[in-house]
C-alpha cells in the first residue's frame, strides 16, 4: 500500500497516506478538487497547475486599488471539519517568488489558517521579511525570501511557526502556548498578496502537507480511485501468474 501511495505522489496526485495525513505535491497539471480558489478581484490572477508547482500570478487585467490576493484554500470539511483543539503539522513550499518592493511592502507569499488569520509570510518589505502574523506582526527572523518552506505546528498545546530555506537553514518565527484556537480551523490557505499596486507578482507552490489526529480519510478522488483499482487488478494478475 505504501508503494501505491508513493506511486500516486510521483504521478502528481493528492493522496491520503494514512487517516491523519494528507499530502499533495501540487505538480499535477490538474488541481485537486480538495482545493478551491478565492480572489478578491475576480480574474485578476492566473492560477496555473504545472509540473513545477501551482503557479499564481497577477495578470494585469484589473486596475483595482487596495489590498488584493489570490488564495488557494484547502477545505477541511472533507477531512473531519475542524482541527481547532487538536495537534497538527502543516507545511507548504514555494519557489521563484516575484515580490516587487513597490508600494507599502506587502507584496507577500502567505501560508496559514483561519484563526481568524494566522500566517507565516515572506514580505517584500525588508523590514518585515519572513515573519509570523496572528493579529500581531512578530519580528522577522530572516529577510525576504523567494523560495523555501513554511511549517506551522501545534504539539502539546504549543504553536511553533518555522521557515526553512532551500539550503536547509531553519528559522523559528514564533512559539507560544495555544492549547486550542478561539475559532474553528476549517481551512488552510496559501496566498499571493498584492499591496494595493498593480505589481507583477507571482509564485510557485508545491509539496503541501497537513497532519492531525483530528483528520479523517475522505472518499478518494476519482483519479486516485481509478489508479488504485488499476493497481489492484495488476496485483491480482501477477498473483494468478505466480499460481
């Protein structure tokens, strides 16, 4: 079974490795139906699944001012609904981020959850850089990054937000006690944010993962079901040949 899950991951498909873990490499040319797209200004960003990752990019079609974003939302409703009181570990990687320093400095790559908002961000403003935000901006531990991995976990009532560079350097952005969240944690999101200008921002996301004791296994996606059925038939055929 483990080999099958690995095969699905190599194929770029989302898999549930066990009852408490969901992973998606985000390298399929089709976005998993477990994700949805939210834009503050309709059709102002392009969302392009590629074999290099899920690309988000400002397309210049709107002249709207004010803070804007495109958000890729993973809805936990399919996986038990809420992890507000459970331990969890969630992460996503990004690369080739384009974050111009124009405007207020909040051209951002963001990863977080609805608590009502808690997130780690790589910010175009050098004074903010990569930092944790939960209503309060925590001090940046490293300057703006164009690639790396965001990781947020709660273990035994302690929230820890980390950033890992592509070279493996590890930065702890925040750590504090939080045995439960005041609001439901019903979705996880990763965003490309715009600071109110029409800057040409873009980023690729890949290797999304969420683990929690509160997660349950959903019905497999149709493509996964097809491959799993196919793998079962191949196994049965091989057993027959051996017999």
